[in-house]
C-alpha cells in the first residue's frame, strides 16, 4: 500500500450503504476477498476491450470506436463510456513528408491514434460500500510507434499539467506518449495527460452534484497493461493532483474521491522520487505482475512504482523465449486471475474470457436488438477531444 495517514468519510447510510466510516485503504485490492479479485478481472477485461477495439477498427477502418467498444464492453453492465483517449507520438526525427510516406503498417508515427477510453460505473455495490467508479482504461503497445517508445528508457523530469516538474524522473518514452500533442492533427490538440485530467474533473463534478446517497463514495481507477500501465501511474498522479485542487471548493456534504492505479505487467516507470510523488498524493497502487514476466523488472535503472504488488505464478511456464513472451500477455494475466476465483466457469462466462476475436466486421448500429445503445461522442469544444456531451451525462449515468 502506498500513502500516509488515512483520510476517512463518515457516511449517513441510505439505499444499501452502511453509513460506517470508510477508509481510503479500501482502495487497495484485497486478494482475500473474491469480490476484489473479480474487480481485478473486470479491469483486465476492460483493458482487453481497448486492445481488441483498436485492432478491429484498424482492420475495418469504416467502423466507429463506439460500435466496436460497445460490443466489447457488453459484459460490464452499468459502465458507460464517456470519452475516447488519443495519443500523439512522433518518435522519428524525420521531415514530415518522409513520415507521411511511410507504410501504413507503421501506424501512429505521423498522427494521433486511439489509445483507450474513460468509463463510469454508477452505483456499484461491494459489501457495505457503495461506489461510483470512474475508470480510465489505457491499452499497451500495439503499433511500431508504441514499441519505439518502449525502448526510450533514459529518464526525464516528470512534468505536471503546467509543464513544471511534478516529482521525480520517468522513462522518456512513456513520458512522451503521455504528454505529446499536435494541434495541427485531428484529435491531436490535447495530450493524453490533458484529456484524462479534463475528463476526470468533469465526471467528478457531475457525480458530486448528482450524489444522492450520502454513504456512497466516488473512486477513480486508472488501469492499463504494459505501456498502458506505465501511463496509468502518471495519469493517476495527475488525477489526484487535479482532484485535490477541486477539493478546496468541495462542500462538506459532498464525497471525497479516492484515486488508485491498477496495473497489469507494467514496467518500472520512474525513480524513487516519482514513487514518492505517488505516495504524497495518496494514490493507491495495485501492481499486478506474473512471476515469469520480465517486463515488470525493466527498465533496470528504475524502481518499483508501488509498495503493493500482487504476484501471479504461471507454474507451468518454461524459460523458453516463447513462454516468456506469453507470460507478458494480457491473456495470461486474465487467465491467472480467473484461476484465483471460485467457480471459474461462472466468471469466465460472465466476462466472456474464452471468446476469441474474429476478422469479420462488427455489426452496424441497429442490426442487433440486444446490443447496448451508446450515445455518440462529440467534439464540443473544437479541441479534438471526443466525449459524451454534458447534456447527455444525466441520462447516460442513471
């Protein structure tokens, strides 16, 4: 667990909430609780949906992210996508005309590209706790540009939203994916950092205004696999900073908001000072690693990014290169988490763990009556940030 003295909220009960004191330490995943292990699986499945959505839209460019993502998230009933996240990466020091002429396979080198989404699960119940869950989901490496960033391990100062040092140093490649933008490109005006902070603040304000259960809490969970896990730690820090600023204007009747990062196979992001910055902001870090996965041990010059680690063991793995690669796959992480749950068949069916992707184009909107209906994202502010309009939040988050 990361953090200092624990803050607490005294609830008043209502609508199933117990009203007892709720500690920030409940943001930490407790593997003794099957509901918490199911939460881990849920977040891993949400990250898997980001990978598969990106892959399917790349194969079928005419499809919208809303259409594909809605079918992928059908198992996570009650979670509504409120924003799409785009990253901008230009890692090659080449003239624009050269980059523009590169093969299409080198996606992401010359334009912003889809990196994940933000969703809200309203009114979640876990034991005596009632939660509104804001989830920031970030996929891992899926393009040449991503992998090129993975190998940039020299450390640079971690910069906050204002461009000033925010605490410690982080690997340059991860930092570049997180903070880069290009105002001349579609969806490129805002960095991942700016998009996450803006949307988390917007959703927090909305949920606080609509809070009808005094005992219910709001939490922000930033989750990702591999490179996405590295981004998740930086995003969790900045979300906590932004929400701390919001808290200065919070009425006493409004709930505090806890922030946590839940990462799968994340590399070591930064130095000890960066780790201290997470602790200072009381970000709770649950770092899920497979014992045989080498990526969480890299880069060697960085430190672990949280004191709270969840280790999974693939007892059947050998030390062959193929098995080492397999150990890092999100499929392996989901499989090993699933094995910790009672009645694996039930959870496998509930989260559709064993279903495989097809190369067929997804159905268009309206072709299946049982498909969830998703409101189209819009760029209301002209900044390229695709989100659910403010006017639709009330109906969407019932």
